[in-house]
């Protein structure tokens, strides 16, 4: 596990003389537990994590959501 909390498996590329990541977990922000709150929907668009509410619901605190803090739903 690296200092950023991501577990990575790497292999050494002899030709390029460098380590190459072949697997990482978590792979996106959606892989973290409860990132969007209890009933939020998480998506990963071009590497950017986004949360949204289930149809018919609204964020509990729009200000927090504006700061990309979705944990409280």
C-alpha cells in the first residue's frame, strides 16, 4: 500500500527500466465505502468522481455537495 492509501501491484519493465503499475485498488473514488452517503449514486466520469441523488431526492446539504462532500447524503 502506498502513502496515498492505494494498494498497487507493479512489475519491473526491464526494457524501460521502470516499475509499471499493473493493478490498483481502489481504482476510482466510487470504490471507497459510503463516498456518496447512504443512498447516493456514484459515477466516475473521465476519472472524476461524482455523486447524485436517487430520482425524487435532493441533497441533505447543498452547500456540502457544492464542496464535493457527499458523505451525509
